[in-house]
C-alpha cells in the first residue's frame, strides 16, 4: 500500500471498524492528530460521498463509502510494492496531465494518480477521451532505465497488465493492437503512454488507462458491470494499476518477449485482415495479422511478404 493521506487513513480505519465504529479519540491517537482535525477529515469524507454517522461518546461509524475512483478508495486497495503515492481526486482535468506535472516536478516511480471524472481526458492521436462518472481513470509515473526506442513495447505491456486485471474480474477482455481494451467486440477502455527522454535514456514515462466500469454514456461501448455486476470502480482502478505494475516488472529485465505469448492470446485482431492508418488517417499498411514481434510491432502477412508496423490505428478490412 502506498503512503496514504490522513483522510484516506481515516476512511480505511472506519471501513475496518465496521458496525462497531471507532472513537474520534482513537482515530486521533492512531494518526497523531487532534480530534478537531479528525472531525475536519470526517467532514471532508462526507463531502466526497462517504455516509458516516457520528455520535458523542460513541464515535464515527461508516454507513457507506462512495463507489468512485478516488485516492481514498483506491490507495488502500493497491498491493504492488511499486506504489509510493496515490494522488488525484474526484475530478481532475486529466490524470495523465497531472502525472506528467508530478513527474516533471521529480515525483518518483510508483506515483499513481486516479480520478472519478476527467474534464479534459485525452486519448491517442490527440483525441478527447470522454470521462464521465462511472469510470476508472488512472495514470502512473514510471522511470525505467531504458533507451527511448525500447519503450515502444511499454504500451503493450500496460495492455497486458490491464487485461490481467479485467480478466480476474471475469471480463472477457481482448486487446486491439496496440492497446485498445475490448469486451464483446466493443471498446471498454484504452491506454495512453507518454514519455520524456534525453537522446539515450528515458527520463519518465506516464502510463494512463481509462476503463468504463458502469457508465452508460458510451453508447456503443462496453462496461465492466455487464460482466461483473458487483465491480466497484476502486477495485477496477487498483486492479489495473497493480496489473500494470506486475507486467512492467516482468518486462524490465528482458523486454517484451516474455509477455508476447500472453499478449497474443488476447489479441483481438489475430488472424484478421486489417488496415493500419497513421495519425492523419492515411493508410500505412494492410494485411493479415500473424502476431506481434519482440519489440511490440504488429506483424502482417501481405502479398509482398511480411511487414512490421510500429505505430498506428487498426481497422478491420472485412
Ligand atoms: C485511447 O485513445 O484509447 C487511450 C485512452 C486513454 C485514456 C486514459 S484515462 C486516464 C488517462 N488520462 C488521460 O487523459 N488519458 C488516459
């Protein structure tokens, strides 16, 4: 679990105390703060949607916690040792933008940013990523000691990590190269990787992932709840972050090769006749997908022989 805020610690203590509740005095002593400060934190938890009963001489009892991807709910659920901090809040412009800001300010590897709503979420190719309530929007700062050209596969590594988490929840997830997440042939989420590097070494990478947990705003999209009716946004968010951390750790010593077969097993377009377009919409390649290579490039069989594509957007030809 990362270092959590006092407010998150109070939420976790209330959750752990269950029906019995916990006294303000005990919370204050445990956290080394005053009872006035405890009351202030309890008030701010209520403002976030926590239903908390408070009574003199009895203390505070949690009635319900919000089903939302907020640091107070996500941070206690994170289990991978990589996590050192979990920032964000109920609404941010973009968790990737916030993670990039933190990375530039020197935030260490393992800094996560989560939000329940994004007002300026961004997708691949500079597109907007509509991010209403009912989603899990997460980003993290990584600092791999890699050359910039070795980072291309990181987008696929993140896809493997997110897919593991969704599979564990019972979602029949598939990945459309490089890392669109689909279920039932409909888009469920996506991954956006951004980085800064010197000429020969990466300074930081921000991996962002957005998953539709329960929103009906995406008319033609899929939602985790269709497959896992009890899924909570914070469980999805923590699972995806832990999944990304686990896949990243496997990737670091020997690259994408150890994860390649797992990626291909969930590759939605394997064996399909597809076209790949660049950011301007121009077609850059066509062919039948035979797999991905050890760098994460898409491998196509074409009439002119094998072709490898390193970037682009895939559409089915028939
Ligand atoms: C895509 O185009 O498929 C990638 C979408 C990535 C969206 C996520 S939501 C969390 C993070 N913050 C952003 O602004 N974008 C990514």
